[in-house]
C-alpha cells in the first residue's frame, strides 16, 4: 500500500525512522539476572540473561575527571570498549565492592549498584539518585514501561531500551533543535534527522541525543541509530529511551547544568567557537520568490525601524526555480549581485546564501553531473531523482561518497 503522506512516499528522499512495532508473536524481553564476569580499572562487566534466556552483556564504567558513569547494555556477547561518538576517556579511580547479591562501583560521588537477581540498577550521580523502572504494569497487568532489555521489531531488527523513575516535579530539557515546548516532560521525541519542512511539529533538522534533568543530572545516548525518548508520557513516573539497535550505550553526568554541559562537551568533543556575528540577528525573506530590490527594501526597512541585523540571508530564489543548488544567480531577479553584496556589507551585515547538496534537473549542470556519475544512483544504475524540500521540483542528489568523484576532486 502506498502512503498518501509525502514523507512516506518512495520518491521522497528522506527516510523515516524505524517504527517501534513488535514482531508478530514476540514481546518485550527484559534482563532477568546477571553475574559478574570481570573488572578492571574502568569498571565491571557482567553476563546477563533475559526473560527468554537470551544472553546479553552489561558494562558499568566510571571515566574522566570529574567522573561520569557509562552504562552499556547489549544483546551482543562481546562489545567494543569504544567506537561510538564519545571520545576515549581515561579511567577514574574507582572503589569496587561485591557480594552475593550484587556489585557496586563508585568514584567521587558518582556510582552504580547492580542487583543480580532479579536484575536491577541504581545510580548515584552526585546529588541525584536514579532507580531503574524494572517494569510498570497497568490494572490489567499489561506492561506500560520498558524495562532494561530488548525487543524484536517487525522489520527483524533488535531494539534496546531502558527506563528510570522520575520525580513528580522533575523536568527535562534538550535533544537538540525541536519545535515543541521547551520542557520535554509529557513528550515522546524521536532523535532522527529529518527535513522538518518548517517548524510546526516534532520533526527536527538537528537532533542531539543529550538531555538535562532539573534534578541535577544529564544523559547522553551514544548512538547514530534512531532513538526514541519518552519523558513521563507513557508512564507519568518514569522516563525511557529506546534505541533502534541491539546496544544501549549511555553516559550519565552529575551536577548543575553548567557542569553537565562541560562534561558532555568533554565526552564528545567541543566545537570551534563561531565568530560573534554568527550569534546575532539573521533576517531572511523566507521561502518565497525574491529579488535584489526586495532584499534592498528589507534592509531599508530594518534601518528605518532601527532594528539591528548581523546577517542577511537570501533564501532559495537567488537561483532560478528548477535549477536550485547549481550556484548560479538568477540574473533576471538579481541583475548585478556584486553590487547588492557590496551594499549589504557596507551596512555592516554579512551575507548568507541558501545552498543544498542537490541539483535541479532543469539546470544545465544536471546532465553534466549525471554523465560524470556525480549523483546518487539507484540499484539499476540510473540517477536518483526525487522531491526535495517539499516542493514539486525533481532534483538529483550529490553523491559525495563516490570514490571516483573523490579522486577527480583531489
């Protein structure tokens, strides 16, 4: 059945996030028990078994200074110690304690306690304490929260998930650029980069699987797979994360928001500081037909009103419709672009031009790029042509992964 919705059509470039639908006949498979199999200067490793007797791996590590906790749960027997987005951090000096019931590690007020049977975990993150929500059920004994464990999805892949109890007055903030209420409590958000085609729903251009709690802790989910976060929506007393992968690799930070942000930045690597004007006021004509005269009118109106402007953004229509992203000015609308740019710069503002990594099929460069195999190809060898940016404009997608193109570029 072909969907009527544009985002789900095959000729629309953007791929939807995997659907969280259980495979027929399967159910949520929580970890039931675990046993300690090893320890080192980074933390502890445990062999776990799920309700259906599937083997799994659990790792708890305390890393860096100030210390932060890494909690990894995987359906794999062997998992790499690193390799995700997070940088390799030095181990923190840890205190390890074990007994017949479980094991615990601690360093500088950061720690975790594992109970072997039934499996459970509690975390100590400075002033904050977190307890895993093993499994919440409704009055009909049906699960309404996702325990630490795995689920087989309808498409045959495995999803890892876990839940932690949340305080009644707890609030959550983060997950990158989103167009919903700033406080995430009561929301279910999917971290999956998507052309949102605006700013009116939960689709997001720039997702970041990191959030901060009002209870002085933060969580980073180290994955490039789709990740679903539920903040007290399915269950008012817990938050959960589902990763569309067989491994959940989470970093927990304790402290106030400034401290958590600093630890997160150190964990993943910080960005270069952009120039001051990049944080200023950007003015755009919006996604509509534009011209040099229209840009001048906007700039004049800003001056008349005494409104500051650091960047003048000229959207799509500085190029001809049908030829978008061939980097050629629409000479009918912008007869002398160099004069316009000089005027903008003289006003003290910078200029930003809209570009994207595709090219409209009406551009003279499309055929050249197609013949040179610079465009994304279908399995049959033909160039992919589809709808981009939500308009009825067929385009080809630049293939930057082409080895031949890389050689030619070099």
